């Protein structure tokens, strides 16, 4: 069901699923939220996918049921939830959640705290709620976060055990799991009245142990939303639910709320696959999207940024991490400060390798820290510099050499470089890798009342730029070209392979999405991604990452205003792995194009693979039209906008959904 053939080898794999919230059938009685009727089915399909991914083991992060210990059907629900998991042939390591044993100690909470009785029931059913186990040279620790700060005797027993266990295994790679987040936004945020964190003083005690013993990975759950942070070198992930989202987090977005007041934001539902490797751990988000039927096709698991040698970059028009304050609303009785980590997590999921951002983000301590986290996940930062005093650039580069080694200088003239600019270029290119990007105002755009400003060279302007650089005796590492919205990205980028410039090292391309049609944007992204791999050292920057829907130029981005992926996101994510995976030869030859009954087909080959990118104009595509030699061996089909995959015979007809591009791989 899952295609992992493009991923690098791993020592072992672990699937992490959270907040499945099995719900007893309520028949036709009214419900507060209609999506509750499908929670059990959503959880069942997600559990089937966890089984199909064939990880070495599974960790369930808690909240098995929608009931909770005070309700009359609680014990029945817990038994049925356990049976549902067993029916999927899964025997997970269990983490105790608040719906499983009770809430944290807090007098403001609308539900009761964990008790010795609720804890005993959980232990009888699933075994101890704090324990550890080994796999290879890795040590996995599970804690019961619900009894922290409580007065029951088991709380002291857990602390004594934890400190002993950490000391005993301090020379191993350590992984820590508990249900309630350590914190959501800040290490010093309030605990009293805050439904989504571990309160002090036990939070501080736990933080000290995490830092003392150098925990490699920390996982929590509970909030039904994905979040990411770092505690020193510890990567801290919060796992989303497979069944529903929490309503309050809809206030993170400058848009209409998701369905059901934010409770049914299905684009964020899913689970994690951990692939533990010798030097690090790859973390893959598998989106289940709230489906209640098992997918008919397979699913491609794509590489994360750390594993790709990819030319794909993003232009960050929005901050990498916006911040919001959730209003005082059920069940918290304090205002909660929350980060929106969706942009950052999407960059990693996409496998992006570069991120362009305005250099002044480096002066914002919070945004700089978030960009550093992005960098730690394998994404190279590129600071764009647009300032009237270009003479200040060297000092800014030197002040940030510990983090940023790539700078893009944005100037006002595409070819005429002043003596001052030339002097700065010569000084700065000894400090960092430089790129040049012009800003050209007063361009007329069809259908627009006002003139627009272009950012990036046209190809025909590069000859004059190169001559200017020659006269100034400057060899520039990179320049940025803009792919015009009315031109084929494949044709435009491929034309560069025939041009050579003595004083320009590499040409990077900016591909601006300019349509409110996901199919159109997916086709352009697919063309550009297919073309850029032929230009060794070149980069492709795609923007916007997130929709522009309240500006003069409205366009769909890779993510919608709720930060859920659009079809072009998946097209880029899938092609990025299929073309740039470290397990394949990524040197491509013989680029050419074919048109057949209004379908465009682009070709690349190498020693081992033949690739055809089909940009369909019809609902059915006949593989017999390909220029592959038609023998009896099957070919692999990748539906790029969904990530679905299938193996078919060479004479098959392929159904196309919504004009989605497909990639055909033969051997």
C-alpha cells in the first residue's frame, strides 16, 4: 500500500498515532458535532494504514476513546477501542492519555483528574503507564504525563523510576513519549487554567532532565494539531489526531474557520512514520485526511529535506512562523499564545532545500530562531537584501556568518551596475555566496489596471549583465531569472542549457504561481521541476507558499489559507522525491517533448530509468502513446497531485483526475 522504494535505508521504523478517540455508536441521536459519527471509521482506516506501512513497531500516544473515566460507557469504550486496534493486527506500545485515565491536576478543568482507580484500570488493560524498551542502540521511554504534579503515590514512583532509567541508559540514543505537551508556545507559559500543557513545577523538572540527558526526540499529543520546536538539540514534535481537530486552533488563521467551528479540519489529520538511521531520524507525516474508506491505490512516501540533494526552494512572503493568541474559550480559562508551525512543517514535508526570506527577519530573535530550526532540518537559508544603503551589506553578512552563507542582493537596474555596487559585490563574494536579483517597476500586465514590479531577470537580459560583469572584472556566483507567467516553464528553463555566460556561475529561477486554478499551477510546477534537474547547480524557487487572497494579485499558493496542502504542493513534493531521491541516479539526459491528442508529454532518461511527465488534457491517458519501447514489463504510475501510485501493464489506460499530471517510470 505504501511505496517506500525512494527512501534511503533505515535501521528500523516506528509508526506514531495519536488521539484516535474511538466512539461508541450513538445511532441517530443528536450530536454536538456531526463529524463524531465518523470518528470510529476514521480511526479504523488510519489504523489499517499504520498496519500497512509495516513499521517495526507502533506507539499509540493516548486518548483511545471519546468517553472519559466519569462516563458510564467508559470501560466498554476502552475495551472496544482495544479490540479495534487488535483487529488491525497492531500491538502498540500505549501512552496514557487524559481520556484514558483522567486530566491533569487543575481546579479549573471541567473534567476530573486521574485517580488511583482510573490508573489501575488502565494498568490492568494495557500494562504499566511508564516504562521503557530498547531497539538496537536506541532507548524508548514512555511517561504518564497526566499524573505529573498530582498527589497520588504513583507520581513519586514514576519520577524515581525515570531518573534511574535515564542514568542507566544515558549512553544510548534516547526517545521520549508522553501525551500532554510539555508546553505549546513557551517554556514559561502558565500552567494553571491552560488545558494543553504540563504545569510547573514538574514541567521544569522534566525540562531539566531532557537537557541533561540530551534526549534526541520528544513526542507529545493531546492538542490534535501538529507542532514543532527544539529544546537545545532535542527535536520536539506534537502529533496530530486521526479523527478530528480541536476547534480553538482555528483562530491561528486569517481566514474563515474550518468546518464545524474548526473541529473538522481534515487536511491536518494523520500520523507519523519515524525512520531511525545511523546519524539521524527522518520524520514523515502521513496525511489520512479523515477518510472513512481504505484508499484503492498505493501511496508514495516522500523524502524529507535532510535526505535530498534537491534544487527546490521556496520564497517566504509570510513569516516562517506566525503567532496568535487563542481567546479564552473552553476548556482553557487563560488566553493561550500559540505558534502556527504549519509553514515550517510543510517546508520539511515538501523536501525543500532552500528558503528565501527578507534579511530583516534575522533581526527578529523569534523568527531567526525558527529559521535556524528550519536550517537544522536540512533547509538552507537565503537572505534577500533590499536596502538603500548597500554599503551596509558586508557588516550584515559578517554579523550572521554563523547562520547565513547565502545572500541575494536585490538591485534596481538589470544591467547597469554602479561602481559602488561592483565594489560591494567584490567584497561580499569573499564572505558568502551571492546572488543578484533585479527589481524592475513599471511593467504592464494584461488585465491589470496598475503597473507591476518584476523581480528577476529575463533570459534576454543576461547577455548585457554578463558583459557588464566582464567589464567590472566580477564573477558572480548566481543570478535570479523569473519564469514569465505566459511561457512554458519547461521550454523557458530548457533554453538555458544552450547558453553559457563567462561571468555568471549559475542561473536560478523564480516560478510565481499566478492562477486561482490548482490544475494550472500543478502543471506549471511539474514542468519547472522536470526541467530544473537538467541544469546542474541551478535552483528553482516557488512562490507563494500560502495563498494570496487579500492583495491586488490573488493567487493560490502551495498551501491554502488554513495551511492545508493544495494539489500543486503534492505535485512538487512527489516530483521532488522521484527526481532527486538519493537512492537513484539523478543525472538525466535526452530531454524532449511530445504532443499527442492535446496531451503534452515531457521526457527524461538516465541509465536506469525512463521518465515521462504527462500533462493531460483528457480524463483518460493511453500508455501506448508513450515513446517507451513497449515490451511486457510493467511501468510505475505516480498521480502527482494525490501521491497515489500504481503498477500497470504497458498497454493500460490511466484515469486522470482533475487534470492532474502523472509521472510514468519505466526501465
